[in-house]
C-alpha cells in the first residue's frame, strides 16, 4: 500500500478512472533463493534503509467500494483468479488472541468462529466467484513438521480443495492433529505458490496467506540486519514479482503488525507491487455492523488486485526465469494421515450417491426403499397407515429398540454393520408379523 507519488505510466494505467500512485525502479529478482539484500544502516529490517532505495511501482489504495473493485477486476479482463491459500500454524497463535479473541487460541474451534474461520469464510464469499475451476491448493506452515523451511499440503495426495467451503472444512478437520511450532517465515508458502504458477504455464494466481504475526526476528539480530526468516521472506516476495502472482497477507490476532506494514510499503526492487497486507483484526474491531465490517475487509483484500493483474500482463521473458531448486510441499503430519485412514476404515451408514431417476436416498422411505417419505412421519411406507393408536406405536418402538440391540451385537461380535434403514425394516416386518398372528 504505497503512498509515494509520481507520474503514471501505461503499464499501470488506472482502469477505474482514479489516479494511480507509484514510483519506478530497476528490475531485479530472479529467484527466491538467490536474491540477497544487505543494510549497513542502524535501522530495523524493513525500515528507512529501504526507503532510500528505488522502490517498486506502488499501486494506490484507490477504490472506495467493493463494487468498484469487482468492476475493475472485470474491466481488467480478470476472469479467473486461481486462488492459493496458506495458513499459519505457529505456536504464537496460542497467545496472540489475548485481546482480540478473549484470551483464546486463534485456532480454537467452538461455537464462535475463530479469526481464521472468519477470514477464510469472507475471502471465500468474495474471491471465489473469480476462481474459474474452484480448485484451491491449500498449505499449512509453521507447525512441528514444517517450521520455517517447508509447507504441508492439506491432503496426502496434494490435491486442492474444491472451493473455500471444503478448505474451511478441511482446516477444521486437520487442526486437532497438528502441533503448533515455529518460527514464522512466509518464504516456503510463497515458493510453493511460485511452483504452482510455473506448472500452470504462468497463469495469474492470488496467494492468500492468513497469519497471526510478523516474520520472526530473534532478539540477537543486530540493528540494521535481517533475521534469516526476514531475509528469506523478502527474497521470495521480490522473486515472486517476476511472476503473475499477487500476495495478500491477512493479519489475525493481536499482532504486532508494524513490520508487515513496512513490508507492504517498502520492499525494494520488484517488477511490480505484488504484496498487500490487510489488518483483519483492526477492520473487524470497528464499531459497526458485521456486514459492513466484512465488506470493508473484502475491499481491503481486493483493492490492489486489478492493477496488480494489469501489471502482470507486462511481465517479460517468463520462460527464462532462473527459479532454482525449491523445496516441495510435504504431506500432512502423520497424525492427520492416521486420522484420515481411520475415517476411511469406518463403515458407511448409507450411500449418498443419487439414483439415476426418482427421489434421492434422503427422500426415499427407509423401509420399502421405493416410496417417497411422508415428511410428517419421516416415512411413506403404507404400513404406517396401520399405526393408529398409541399402543401400536409403543409396540413398534419396542421392536425398533430390540433390533437396535441386535444390530449392535452383530457389529461387536461379527463386525457386520447394519444401516438404520435395515434396522427399521426388520423391526417393522417383525411387528407386522406379530400383528398378523393376532
């Protein structure tokens, strides 16, 4: 979110009709692992030492509503955003919700959605319409298996999630089986995104990183120097500017966020301003209704994408990029895979596959399997017409309980699982036979 002013260029022509703000610089980075920056000044890692350098072409925060951003996206020709999601699983999530999440872990799952769930949900509702295939590669980083060196895929076969709904569900599914760790570096997830861009033949992508804090800076890092994690993150962001990739960092929790704001404004020598920081906590703590806050957050996340996308169209010599070796995403931690395997081994209660014609399984009587359910009674079987008095209902309930007990024994002693419809059918048949005898 740069604020330095200079004259517009054709490459950054403002497609919304508002003045763009940026400055120019010489192009530089080619790889996330071979670009290095050094500072001899006595400032913090991303402070005034970068202000004195030639900056990337900064893109102004020049949209006032979500509709303007969406229209600008469409006017820029953006039809598919090819989303990528990265989630921070560092241990600091356990205490950075002290003020913003009632002293709870930012990853706590309960009746109230945690900040990660909220951010994923809002991003899904606003950005997914631009995701043509709705397939979203999802990565985790910062846990005990990845630390600051790797990322893990949400699935063992590295398949993407089908939409943000599945991404949210999978996040909640794997979370209990992760060991939060650290330190924090965004380099691995950016590098994973660059691999995806390359394999897609350089289609435009948007990487959304949701994290609870800034890049790790150890106390023994000298003033004016970068920590290893800061250096790696800056290198990856600069290298990514040679690719059609926008990076949106969403900050959740208490922060601090000063270094992330500096990252947004002052990372040097990029082919275009490819990094956008959004303070989720600040926006969502405003005293206004939820819908307005969610719209404000979506606007903050989207506002720079139109001009970033326009900038990527001008990138040259994509095929000649010297990306160098990158680490490959790991599978999920062992505990996640074990849980997946355990779920697969459990017998299914009933098939969810729809039939070729007629009512769906959820709408069919569980007794005769042909007639539709009567929603007043939960079943459309004609035998229910006989249940006219309370005594009959009590008798049928008794038979159902008996067959539930029989089905339990079949599972315990013979490992034979019987679905609910079978239990009800057997109980109904025995009850009807009993009535026929009298």
